[in-house]
C-alpha cells in the first residue's frame, strides 16, 4: 500500500455511502460524513466495510501471520529447489530495514480512521438522530462496540509489530509505541508523535472495556456469510484476555479467559475433528473471531494468501520447520503427517503429492475451502484470530503467574487441550510447559513470535544454518521499523533502535 497514514485518514472519510437520496448524492470521494453516514443504513455499511482490510495480504490475509511464524522458526523457506517465490526471504533472513519492513501500517490506520468516522458522527449527531421505529438505541450501541473492537485490534496489532512489548520495552529502555488516533485528521496537517507503550495499551483496554459495556450479549452481525467474522461480546472479551496477557495483568487475563470459557458458546475440537476444521467455510465450535476468506473480497490476496504460501503447488514460501514438527509426541493429532491431496482433512502436515519437495512438510491449517483443486489450485481460507484453545492457554499462563480462578488450575487447562488432541496428560504445569503447549497448539496462527516478544527474556535460536544470527532478548527486531514513507510525511515520528 503506497498511501501514507494521513492521506489514508482523509480517504477513509468516504468509506461508505447512503442510498437515502440518490439524486442528491455527491461524488463518492467528495461526500461528507454527514451524507455518507446520514442514517443507520449508512453507518451499518461503513462498519461492515471496515472489516475488509483485515483480509489484506499485509495483515491477516497472509503476512501478519506467516512472517511471524517465519521469524520465530516455526516456518522455514523450503530447502528443495523449484520451490518458493522469494516473498518470505526478509523474515527468514531477518533483513528488515526502514525501506523493507512489514506493510501493516497503512491498512491498520485505514481501519482506525474508518471506524473513527462512524464514532465521531454518532457523537456529533446524537443517538436519537439515528433511531426510529425500526432502529433502536441498542442497534447503534452495537455498531459503536464493533468500531471500538476494530480500533483496539488495529492499535494492538500495530503495537505488536512496530513497538516493543511492555516487558521488552523495559529491557531495551525504549517505550515509544505507535500514534493513538481517536479522531480522523481531515486536513492532513497534524503530524502525531508516537504515544508510549503504556498509553497505547491503556487505550486499547479502554476501547475494549467500552465495547464490552455497549454491545448486546446476544449480538451477531446480520447479513454476513460468517457471523464469527464480526465482533461479538465473546470476541471482545477474548481480545481483552490476550491484551491483558501481553500487559502482564495476570488476574484480568485469567478473568476474561474464564468469561469466554464459561459462556457455553464454544467447544474444544476433538482429536477426530481437529484435522478437518481448517478448511471450513465458516468458523467451527472453537472459533471466536476470524477473518473470512473470499475471492470476491476486494482485499483478498488469493495467490498471495496463506493457502498459496503454504502449498508446494502455490508460491510455496512457508514450509514447516523441522524444529517445530519434531516437538509433537506420537499420537498427538497436531503433529500427524501425510500426503497433500490424498490425506487433506486427515492430518496436520503434508508432503507434496508428487514427492518433488523431497519430504518437506507443509501445514494444513490453510488447506483451502474446496473451491479449487487442492492438488493444483490452492483456494482461499479463513484465518482464525481468536479461538477457545487460546483462552485455556491464556488462563493457564496467568495462573502460573499468580492469578487465581476458583476451580481452575494451569494443569487442568493444559490437559483439557491435550485430551482433545490425543496427547498424553501432563503431571505438572509450569511456565515452560505452558509456553510449549502454546507453540504446539497455535503453530502457524501467528502467535509464537509475539509470545517470545512479550516476555522480557524471550529469544530465538535458529535451527537452520542458512539463517543469520540468533535473535537475543534485546534485539532490534522485536520492534520492526515503521515504513519510510511515514517518516517522509511526518517528522514527529521517532525511529526504533537500530533502524
């Protein structure tokens, strides 16, 4: 994406239009918020449209997930010749720079500005302006909650890429995070500086807490193919659990994980179900929030998406690292292997059907939905952002770190997952056991790099001799550079150490 943040903020002001009075509509790019967001239909369309960029290849549509797996040694560039397009060499060789960094910035701030438009207009016009016999005040509150959820998620994901975690920031003594944007800059005159890590996390939590207070407990977005691809009360609470975990607020992390676990809305996949759920059209029993994959989504990368990047007949850039696949014990369904095209939906790692990959293993978490031929044309895939297993893992980690939940223990939480994966039961559960279980359960879902980064002593020891130096606890790579184009238009942005 070539737009700077501040140009994006202007463009997003006209994200959606209303059909209330077609003959009086202004041209799309010149419409004011008052026109585009003139009624509930306009607000609703604007909020629905704000989810779109999450599917972009710079975000959950591929890079945000897969580059983190590559940086953390869960994924690797294939050894065999004839594979890979070269797209994932930067995270493999860790050759990031101010000119070559993760491209999330513009997309995340686009979403932030889009939802800010909706929130500002509701605040300006007042709740009563939008309500009538068919639209209640709660309907408007639900939209506000969705906006706050998306704004929190965007700020959080920006912070995880371009800033050190709360724990790491103390190790390196650098606390600059990302700019908090709560109002859309319609003039492009402002050049906001970076807020601190503490300020950004406080804002994320504030947005999520407000969203939790606003949304109806039974709310589900209408008119969408996948209701788990939109905000809900459990999605808000699950994200709060994760944010509190990153912020090392252990009791809050445990409390919110428990809210989701005890909601009764989700069920752990069984060992029999586990291999077949990843190519589903809509999220299954564990899924709390996901990004819906569809070729008709204007942001969907298709050939740049995870199904192609993790498939030897696609771009084949992200194979599974032997250091990951060797961790699974016999009988654990999460480590089962087979042949792609023959064993799809039965195992979790596959070799190429014609064995041209020389035994390279590929994750089946992005096997495709089945719209194409699994052996020749990889298909689009949903990308899971929040699911029930993570809530058990969050709670287990929080309990290990001093939180207390009546009737719950870290050992029971880990074994609840392992019992549903065909893995043997643990007899004890400390920090090391929790960290390993997170790696096993959440591999190729974009967690492991960030799990290492959010701990003060987290480091990466590479198992592949083709890689460069290992990543130590104070490495500059835990906070990647903000894109150069942003510095070109905003002199108030500080640089991350080493960049």
